[in-house]
C-alpha cells in the first residue's frame, strides 16, 4: 500500500470542518493568558518527546534522513516549542504602549490610547518536506502561530504522512491535557494541490505560512492575494544563497573555504533552504587551486537518498539541464545515484547569458562562477535575485576594498554571513530567516526565530476603554 | 484651462526616470545616520511652513476645505514630519538585538548574530484626496517612508494638483538644503489609472502605500501582488466604522450621543476615513428619542462642498441607491446640494437582507439600524466587514452585559472606541489606523502614527560581521 492509499486527501468537508472549528476557538484562544499558551506549547513538546523512538523511526523510513539528524531535529523542534512557550509567557513581544489622556489639551482633548496586538485569526500552515519535525506539523510555523494565540490548521506534507499523523496525535493529546478545545489545532493530509487551494481560499482562514518550492509557494500566495478578502501569506521558497570568496581570503585559505562549502552544500543531501548554490571568485592561480579542491571533493563524494522520489526527480532534471548549457563544465562523482553532488563551473559571461543559472536547483548542486575581476563580480552581484542568505569570505583588506559589494548583498539577502557557511540556522531573537523574493513573499517577516510570531498578530488600539475591559497587558500600563 | 490641461499625466519615461533616480539613492539613504534623516524631515516641515498662506489658498481653491481646517491640517502635517524626524534620530524603532557568540557550545558554536532593519527600497505613495496636506505629497506615508530611509515617489491626487506642485517644490528645496540627491523624492501627476499601474508595476519599486477608495486600492494591490516579484502594498480603503449604542447609554444620554454622531458624520462633509457610517441600537422608547434627535439634526443641516466633482457624484449616486432599497427610510435636509447629509433608517431585517447597506458610502451618510434586541445586534455585528474603527457607547452595566459584542468588535476593527466618536485620529505611538479588509489590505500595519514606519523596513541579520563593517546601531550592542 502506498502512502497515498494509506493517507487519503482531506475532503472539502473535512477542510471546512477543521477551519470552522479553528474559527470557533478564536475568542477562547485570544482570551488565554500567556501562561496558559506557554503551558500548551510546553505540553506539545513533552508529548512529542513522549512518542520516543517510534517517531524517529517513522520519520527515518519516510524521509531517508539519518537517525542522528532526526534526533537533532527533534531537539530543535521541542526547543522551538519551549522558546515560544517562554515568549508567550513573557508577553513583551506584544510591544504594548500607551499615550495617556490629556483632558485639557487645545483645541481638543487627547483621549487615553493604549495599543497591544491580538491574534490575527485561524492560521493555515503548510508543512515542509525537508524538516519532517522542525518545519512540519509542530514546527516553527505552528509553534509561532499558537504562541500568537491563533488556532492552527496544518496541511501535512505528503513526503512524511505517518510522521505527521504521529505528531498530530501528540499535539491533540497535549491540547486535551491542558484542557483546551480540540479545534485549536487540526491536521489535514493532502497530496493534491486541491487540498491546499481549498485551505488557502477558505473564508475563515486569516493568514498562511508555507515552506517549500517557489512554484507551490507562488501559487498559494497568488490564491491568498486573489481572495475576495486577501490574507497575508508568508511563503519561504527558493534561495540560491550566493557566496563570494574575496581575493585575499581565496589566496590565504582557498582550500579550507572549498572544504567548508562542500560540507555545507552536501549537508542533508543539499536539502536545506540555506544550501549554498552559487559561488563567486575572481580568476587567478588561487581560484585554480580552490576549484581543484572543490572538484576533488565532488568527485570523491557519493550520492545520498533524497527526501522523496519527486524531489530526487526534480533535482536530477534540474542538474541535467544545467549540464547541457553551453559553457558549463560539470563535475560529479563516478558513481551516480539519487542525490548526486554536482559541481558546475562557468565563466562570468556564461553566467550572465543564462538566466537559469541564477535559480535554485534544490539539492546538492553548486555553480562556481569564475569572474574576470572584482568589478565583474560586483556587477553580477547586482543582477542576483533575492536570497535567504549571502556570504562573504574575506581576509586582510578584502572588506575595505569591497564595500560596494557589501552594500549590494545587504539589499539581496535576509542574513549576511562573514567567513562562515549558510547552512545551520540559529533559533533565536536575532535570527532573520527571510529575504527578498523569491526567497520569501514578504521580506519584512521571518519564519525562524522569535520574530516569526509577528506574522500572526495585528495591532489594536483601545481608546478610552474602562480599565476592567482592557486586555490584562494594557491594564497595567 | 482645467486642471487636467495644466497638469498633464506623467509619461512612461517620466515614471521610469523618477523610480530609477529613487533606486540610485537607495544606498545613499541607507547609509545616512538617523540624525541626517531627521534633518531632512525637519527641513521639509520648515519649507512647507515657508510656503505661507499661498499653500492654504491653493488648497482651499482646489478642495473646498475651509482655511481653518487647512491651517489645522498643515499643523498636523508638519507635526507628523517632526515626529518622524525624532523617530529617525532616536533610532529605537529598529528594535536591534544581539545573540552573542558561544564559541564552545556543543555540538556547534553559536555565531555572533545581530539584527537590525534596513530600508525596503524605493516606496511608491498614492496621495489621498481628503487630506491635501496630511495624506498627500508630504503626508504620513511620505514622512514614514523617508524616516525609514527609503526614497519616495509620490503619485499626486488629481483633486489638488496645484497644492501638490507647491508641496513637492518645498520638499525638493528641503532636500537640496540638506545636501541630499534630488532622486530621494519625486512627484508624478496623474489622473489616469495608467500612471498608477505603471508606477506599481515598475520593477524597482519595493513597496506601496495608498489611501483612497476600495476600487482603486484593490486594483493597485492586485497589480502589486501579480508582479513577477510581488511587493508589499498597504492600502487604506473603505471603512463603515460601526457604532453601537447600548441600552443604558441610549436611555441615559441618547440625545447627546445623537448630537455627537451627527457632528462626527458631517465633519469635513463626511470625507474622513473614520466617518461613522453605521449606527446600531436596540428598539424601545429611548431609540425613538435618539432617532428623533438624529432626524432633527439631519433635517436642519445644510449641504457642503465635497472635495472633487467625482467624489460628489459618487456620494450622490451611492446615497440615492440606498434610498431606493425597500424598507429604507430616508431623512435629508430640505435644500439639497453637493454633499447633503443623509440619514437612512432600517430595521435589522432590512439590513441583513441588503448587502449594500454594509458598505461604505464615502460622504456624510449614516445608516441607523434598529435592532429588535441586543442578541440581534450581536448577530449582526458578527456579519460586519472589517473597519478602521468600531465604537461602543455604554453606561452602567452595558459593557458587562455585552462582553460577547466587545469580543466580536475586537476582531472587526483596528481601533475600539468607548463613549467617543471615531473622527479625529491622534498621531502617536499607540495609534492603530488600520484594520481588517476592506479597511486595509494588511491589518498588521498602520498608516498613522509611529508604527507606520514599519511598513517600509525589513530585518537583516549580520552573522560574525567584523564590527567596523556593521551598521552603527549594531556596533554598540
């Protein structure tokens, strides 16, 4: 029996029921003190841990990710939940403020104005394929949505339906254990785009959060924007995460940077949003050595199983297409399999001429662009699309000499790294996991870190409200 | 010579030039210290004051607004500019934060992460008809865009093209006086939708802000969302601003509430976004007295000139249509003119049956809905569209008895008023001038008050950046 047979798509009725139940919980959730939301999120974390190895085994069998990776990912997932529990309890994320009354002001009195935020309403979340725990059923989007006080309806990813069922069950038990109504959270299975479209178009859905491909993310964003009542839709989609290796750094430590890049691009079989897909460096003896090291590492590498057959197929097709472009030199291991690491080398001219080289190929592929000069590299940087990250490797006077490049990269990415590698996203208050389109649909928000809660809340101002009817956080002001 | 002949629409070339110049200023603006942006905004305020009475006279002749109103509006405009100058200088709106490095953390070190915000890029602003100064060329959207460090291109409203030229000239002189490049600000005239569409579709425009009708706002939002690279577009559009007069308040002070509502709905010939268009109260002797007072005031009122012939036409048509609906009782002064205050009385059944009664008619019109009971009023409240404001008049035990209504209104509006009248929007940190669609396209933002700057900035995280290359606000962390 295939997954599609075991886990059938949610029907229109089931979608409507889930969203209607979520909507019925809006007032209950909105009235909860932060401590209670914290209790809920902590309980979800505990119930996920309570699933024990069964969850890891199921996830492993559905995604081909290693146990070690899944164990670490489970830790990240429960950490995220507990971080958001703390954020909900603390409450300072609401940024409350007050402009007190001025009864005698001329020409008109100033009323008492107090501002807080309220949950935006039922949130639809689309689980990602590449994080079956940390960006799936009880992942960052769900955790931040619940922390904001929103009921959440999650569309499971068809790549790991069993893992999703297990997790959803844990969430349901956690909700019950803290005495909240079941409608606070629902999961829908769905491998057909119909399920997603029905969900995003449901009149009672108030916001959406998605992690996945550009094509699916754009389609859902379009549907969200075209509704009779449009809703905010945050999609985190494609990102090439360009890396610039500057002159002195290349000379001083080219091989070690090459080694780090190889590790980063092949981590998790290249299936991270922040996988470094484009590398730029200026021509010279140091670049030859750098490229040699990269080539050696790619040649000596081996294939890895990808998350789903369809991701493997997309990767194979995408990489095969790049290899056919005139002027592209391809380097791959002798034995090719599912997720074969692929290195493509091109001149700056070839890169400029072929738009498709600028787009993400999801998987362990890297395009090394050999630039005639630093000026040429700057010019090309200006033409890049938005990304989640941009990275600069610099030594000595490199940064001083490339201030213009830094300014350009600041405009292109949500996170700017120095002498590091973009994979590995810290879950913390300072993180920005977002960036200009096509990295996301709205660069003003993030889907990782404390600030991701801001996607799901909207401000409200109370004017001359009798204190006892104000939300608790405004009574104290 | 008509305005259309004097002020011709900007050509495609002119639009492209304005946006290109704006884009060329992005790095210069982004690198400015807050003090310099403050200097610019203060200079704009001074140069507007320097226009003296000529500005007020021109605005008066183009909009039919009184000199007293325009004088007050100019004060609000320069106050807004100076408030944003202070916000830019202060810098705390950037909400910078840091998660410091943990070199020894296992299994991986934590890098040094510091977060700030950067300007989103060139902002397009659409001037409103109803605030020829405070929401026009140098109004709130322009002030908050510049304060965020964004170059701004403003599309002037064809209702007051001469006022716009004068103001734009003052802004240009202010920019010159502080030594910034001219591209930081441009104004485009345009009465055809083509100009607006070209502007919102220009690839180098990074965000849009609009105040005006639902039809125009939605069309531009749609265009912004359908771009190959979609951009955030904040439109502040239609709002009915419902008012609920509860039982004890109606009995205790019905006539004085009626008087206040009449003043609010006719203020500025009803041409405010927060004009109270819908009033709900429960049947009884007190409602009869309340309605009598309202009727007397409407009957004794006189017409006022509206901002433009097309607004006057829309108002006349909209009000005339309401009057034709079966079950609608109309009350208007004997002498009818341009902007005639109109009161419509309906039963709850008539209101529920006729969807068009729920929509805004821009101008001094008010629909009084006589509800059979408080339960019926609650039920109807649930069916209302989003609004900028919702108002409750309550005495004694009214609020305690209507907690469910308060919860519903919280979900419907951006500002909740108690025993007040919605016109009159304070420009301050706690203000929320936004609300669920169709009030705005994104209830998470505001177009009035300090928080309006957040529309035009996006976060960026610097990872392990050498201190001397960090933005100044991150160096100090």
